[in-house]
C-alpha cells in the first residue's frame, strides 16, 4: 500500500458512497458495457457499495446471481441465453477477484475459479469458438482466450486485445465477438505479466517483460493455421496502449496498433496525482511493497520517451481531452516523436475511460485495425489528426483543442520542432 492510499482511504470511501463508480472512473459505464457488463448488473453492484471494502462482496454477489440464472437456462436447453449470462457472470467474477490485492488470498482464487467455470461453459455453448490459451513464458505461464470466427477459417487477420492494468482477458469476450470474429478476424485477449492468472502464478511485471509476453502471444497466433502471420495487429486500452507501444517499437511482426487512453506521459500523473488505487495496483502487479524502491527501480524508468521513434507499423492513438492519467500536452508531445504512419483523435471533454464515446471507439478501433491489416494507412509520412467535438462535429487536420486559440504549450511546441527536424 502507498502512503497516499493508506492516508486517503477515507476520502475514497466517501467518494464511492456519494458518487458510485464515477468516483473511481468518471463516465466509465459506457466503457464497462463494451467490456461485457450489462448496465443492470452494474447498477445492482453499486447499489450495494458504500466503501471500497464492500466491492469484492458486491461484485461476487451479483456475479453469483447471473451464474445461477445461466445454469438454469443451460439446464432448460436455452444455450445462447445461458452463454450470455455466463459472459456477464465471468466479467463480474473478474471484478471481484481484482478487488482483492493478495495473490494468495483463497477468496481471490475462489472468484477466479468461478470466472474460469463461466468461461468454460460459455465456450462449450459457443461451439468451442472461445478457447483457453496457456503458454510457457520465461519460467512462468501466461494466459489468454482465443476467439474464433464461425465456420472454416484459414489465413485470417488477427488482433491481440490488450487489457488495461486493472483488466483481465475475460473483459474482451463481448467485444471480441461483436467487433472481430463477426468480421472474420481471429482475436486473442491476453493477460500479461502482473495481470490476472499470470500474477496469481507469480509472474510480476517489470520494465520490458510485457512486450516480450506480447511477442510470445504473436508466436502463438503465427503458429495457428487460422491466422496469417503477416497480419497480426493489436488493440490496447489504457496501460495496454503503453505496453502495445513498447511492443510495436521492439517487435516488427506487429503490423498495426490502435491504442486508446494510452498512458504515454511522465508517470507522475498516474502514480502521484491520480487516485492512489492506480499506484497500489501497479505495485502489486510488479511485486513491490516498498514504495520508494518501486519509484526508483521501475516507475522512474517507465516513460516511453524516444522509444516510440522505433515504431514502424501504422498506429492510431485516441485520448480524452481531460484524461486524468496522461495530460493531453504530454500525449501530444509523445505523438510528435512517432515517425511511423500515424493518426490521432482527441475527444472533447472526455476523461480516461472515454465513456461518452466508448461504443464509437471500440468499433472504430476494430475497423481501423481491419483496414490497416489489409494494407491501408501505411504511406510514409502519414499524419492524420482530429479533434472530436462533444456535439458530433470533428475538426480535421489538428487534434489541438479549440479553446487553446491556436497557442501551443511549450512541451508540445518543442516536440513538434524536433519532429519536423527528424522528418
């Protein structure tokens, strides 16, 4: 636990009691729906929550209700109704286990077992098109879910679905079906070092092993007859936008990257200014209990910096104008350093979850990747920018907010000058 989280837990409890989930992630319900959470389940959970300590119980309670109904419908022969409910239960069991920050806690393991059971039943009811993947990785194991289109599939494009720091592989089941396999693409939702089952097995995240894990997942996809190894891309949100950027810079097999809410700034914002749970979680993922050691040995070295200059595949970045984990000025400065074909969208008045534009973002990101893997967006020097207004308009040619009145913050201006010189 960090010093801030210990001293400020009372404030978070008051915020949860008064503001519900928005206290943790403003306007995030739209994003959670894209991750398989039915809004009625979501509301039932937060009707039960008045403090952070109540979160595991609330998620487990409503998850158990959905799982019980799923089993009822499965016994009655209503396979797809049961599968839908197993999906809802699985993502809620995932939230329950995430809310326990002790890898050895038997309650965390029990919640995980329920999530695994729900996914196993879901896969059986979906004609085995959702399959568990377990891979050896640097003396440990990493875990994923393979999502296949219906029918006979050969040499199809594939996408790695990368979770944010507080997500698990099950969070992408709904999106994988809706946006990828329905279009004939193969999808692989993953857990990297420090996440989900990988963390439970003792694998912590360090500065570089997450991108190596992505490379291991690429190995697996490339070995499948269903996948064209030359057409493997990645969709990442939040920290997976960061990890995906590192992977794109170090593994040329990644043919496209769409990254939304990517943490591309100085990491002081996310770890020192944002709510303390973010740093708590990352310290748990990295296996640290000493906050000073975490800062010195890992956090201080995490900013992407010049590494993004090594990216060669087409990239798409999208970020909320008031993202509370990465200041827009820092996101723009990071974007200027990228020399690959690139595209940027800034969403007016959106926070980190991009909740007001979530359905658009998930669909657009999927369609953009599909086109990129078909050869689009790869022309040298491509630089497409949009400022997406809240009222539905877009300003094309720039992603700078209109209220800046044509001015440019110093850090962004310096990065643009450097970018122009390297071009």
